[in-house]
C-alpha cells in the first residue's frame, strides 16, 4: 500500500476545475433531493454528498477513449468526464428524451459523449467490475492499448460492493490480464446501514490490491488535494501500462442511502470522524489564495444556473408514452417481427 | 437416443465438429469475434474439445478464463459494448447459474434499457448423460427463456449446430446457445455447409410430417421423438408430425399452431423438469389459441421432478425416452 503524501503537486488550475465539478454535483444533488421531497421524481434519489472530492478526482483524469463505470454516488465524476446535466434531470424525471427513455432511471444512465463512454450501471453491486474489464479487453483486442499512454477504464465501487462475488471475479480477471483498470473504492463506512466490520474482515480494503495483482493506494477522501494526487498517480500508472490500480478513499456518506432513508443508524461518533469535503476544499483553496470569496460565489452561482436550466428544459420535455412503446426487448428485426 | 449414424464413418461430421468448424470460420472471417472460457486455449481445446486447434490458429483471440462465470459473462458484455462479438464457453451449462445475473439482468436488459446492443454468444453444454449427476446434466432453458431479451437456441442436428452458431454470432442480441453434450460425439451426419440449407434462427423445423399427432421437442430429445415416431408408424400406423423447435426464445408458435390445426393432438417432450418452463408455455399457447382444433388434451413429457440422478439406472428412470414418448402419443391418439 502506498499513501500519497498530502503535499500536493496538483496545479491550481486543476484544483479549481475539480472544485467546480464538486460544486455543480452538490447543487444538482441538492436539487434532486428537493425534487424527491416534492414527489416530482420518477423514483428515489441517490446522492454523492460527501464523496464529491474523490468522485470528481476520478472523472477529471479521464479523457476521450476512456471508459467510466460510475456507481450511485458519482455525480461529480460523471460531470467531470463530460456528462451533460441535462441527462441527469432527464433520467431522474423519467423523460422520453433521456438516455434510458424512462425505461430505466436515475443512476442507471449510461451516457456517451463522443467517445467518452459511461457504462450503464445495473443495480447488482459488483457487476460493473467485469463489464469494465471486458470493455478494456475489447480495447486490447482492437489494438487500442498499445504503448505507454493508453486509454484506461475506471470503475467505482463501495465498501459494500467490494464484498460481492462479481467484484472479486472481475478484479481477479483484471489482474490476470494486466489491464489498465482503475478501481476507485469509496469506503464511506456504510453499506446502506451496515458498518465496515460486517462487510469485510481484512485490516484495510486496500490489502486486497496485492492479492489481485493491483497496485494499491489510499487517501483521505475528504481531502481534495489528496484525492487528486492519488487518483492522478493511479490513472497515470494505468496509462503507462503498469497494470491495474486500486485507490481506497476513506470518507463518509453525508446523506441517507437514498433520499427515502433518514440514516438514523449513523452514530454521532461515526459522524464526528469525517468532515465534508466541499467546505474543506473551499477553505483550503481560499487560505492558499487560489480562489477568493467572490470567485467562490461565482462558481456556486454558475452551478445553480446550469442546474436550473437543465432542470427546466428536462421538465418541459415529454414523458414516455406506453402506447408508443414497441414493448419488445430484442434489437434484431427478424426476432422482433414475431417471425 | 436415436442417432443418424451409429458408427460415424470418416467423412461424416460430428455435432461437436460442426461447432468447431463454425467457431473457426467465425474467427477467420469476423475480426470482432473472440472466444473466452475455461480451458479452451492452448493445445487442450476445452473440456469437450470444441475449441481444439483454434488457439493455435488464433492465439490472441482464444483466451483461457479463470473459474469466474459471472466475470466471464460480464467481460463479454463489456467487450460487446466495445463492438466485439464475444463467444463465451461454459464448461457445463449447470454453471451458468453463477452467471445468471449477468445474463438476465445485464446482457438481456441492455438494449431495452439503453438502446445499445449486446451481441454475444454464451455456449452452454446442456443435457444429461449417464453418470453426469445433478451438476453436469442440466437443461437451462426453463429459467433463461423466462427473461425478455435473451435469444435461446438448442440445435438438435449437425447442420443446426453449425448454422445456428453462425446465426447467433451475427445476431445483435445476446444468444444462449445450448449444445447437447450427448450429441457432441454421438451424432454425425453427412454435412457440407456449402450445400446444406437451413432455416433462419427463430424458426422451428418439421423433422417428420404426419397427420395424427404433433410431437414438439428440441435438443437431444428430438432424436427420441423421431425414434418414437418411427415405432408408432411401423407398429401402430400412427403418423406423428415431429417439430424441432431449434429456437426456444423467441418461440415459433405459428409452426406449432399450424401443425396442431392439422393433427388435433399435441405431445411436448423435453428432458427438462416438468414445472413451468418451455413445455408449459407451449401448452398454454396451444390451449388458448388452438383450443378449437384439439381432439385430446395436450400433453407433456418431462424428466422426473428431482435433481438429476448419478447412477445410470436412476438416470434412465429419470430421463424421458422414445418408449415413453410413444406411450404418451398412443394415449393421446386413443383419447
Ligand atoms: C447485489 C446487490 N445486493 C444488494 C443491493 C442493494 N443495495 C443497494 S446499494 C447497497 C449498499 C451499497 O453499499 P456500498 O457498496 O458501500 O456503496 P454506498 O451505497 O455506500 O455508496 C445495497 C445493499 C444491490 N444493489 N446489489
């Protein structure tokens, strides 16, 4: 295990871009929480509050040609990888114009912006690990993984999901194939209501990295600079062909599991151990003169406008119409026609 | 089990060889195709040798996988999204239960949920053989056909083993390809892919025409149905129409309904379990859509309702055969 020194070499420009995604994600998540309370969403809302520093640090290092398999708390990373906020509201409102056309919702959108490919998450935790490995294997077979600056695949997973069999199988396969996979583990201390001691028995989740043939790193998930530095090293190593990478960040989920959950099982003791990455980052950047009060206000203002515009457009768009659906799960025409 | 040839001569193509031939041609002609599965690479060529020799010809595209049916399937799904056409091999269909989630929740839902296609083929060695026991003998179509989005095929002939595999690899939907283990080496036919004709995937074949009773089956059981039909014709002057479904999902209900309209009688024979499943589906379709044509209650014959036994004597008692099909047809015809 390598813990990256907090002393950051991350350029201020990147730190500011990172902060911008964190703020936009927080604003969008807050809006989704409000819409949930107003009963305006087609389903529940799952928020990444408290996890933005890690998630955005993952997404920000991705580029066209890469693969991202986000999980439920990756609004920040999705945005940093190029997701349009419009798709967020379209999907959460179940609009016909959205990526899943109301057939699936919220965090299940798989958005492609150009050749920035986000895999469409299925609920079954762990399942996206092999899918990301397969996408990378596909890239290798297409000859896209040659050289020392290759595309990477990043999969996001939680402390709970790491216990799933699919995660184990996928990690093992990634190690065997030595693929440029970056596994971003958000240990938010909770798997729904279950604490770490009932999810795993190893000393630290990063101990598994070596077992799978990964390089493992840890960081404080509430420290934006640590997240940026650590994810940056992991992604760079993967691109250079150094094989699969695992980053385990320690942080706390600052919301219910979904907005339907009051998270009353979070003890004051657990709560007291973790700060909120967003105000912490703002304070650090302000103290270091990277941004001032007016600059911050501008970022929040812009984020609110982006979110509001996206919400307004999505909510003005049509809902799916059962009468216009073909109700056929096949894509092949000869199978659809009822023979 | 009735075979087309008891002692395959040199020029005959075995069912397994037809699969290997199709795999080799797919690898040769379609650069998107790759094979991934346990023990399929190297000189070994798989537990049943379906891929023997292919790794030597295509070393980077025939890959050994660890014992990870979930990941093997998930990897295929991810690769399919990158535009490849993965053909994965399960050592035995029974182990597809480990991949159930990836098949039914991930591959099968992909197109409907996201509009993206998920072209992939999962090859599953199915079916019972004496001594196979509870975990190396299962049929899996009962649970896999239940889920919308999967194509499930089960070839019973050498030609279909070849052509349906080719069709499966060009289909834009995920295909579960059920190959019968007993037929691998025991079924051989004079087969030349350049001369042979075949029906498209999704269509049932009438293997024997008849006017007295429709017998529907698929996979290995087709050969028992044909044997029963021969006995019934010779000894009882009963002419069965034997339908080989070939494809279980989508189901070619039209061919079944048209046949039942001619014969007025139906027996469905499978080596799967009796509860629910494809037999129940066919009986439901016929009962609701061809009720006016029926001269007798539609019947089904399945395996016994226990796990599949190990000892050959128990297995024989558990497994339907031609004699039992013939008995049920007689009962139906004399109703
Ligand atoms: C295989 C599976 N089992 C159960 C669930 C229900 N479930 C959804 S999220 C969740 C907790 C996940 O915890 P973790 O992986 O730590 O991620 P977090 O929610 O904390 O971000 C559970 C149990 C699921 N989605 N998938």
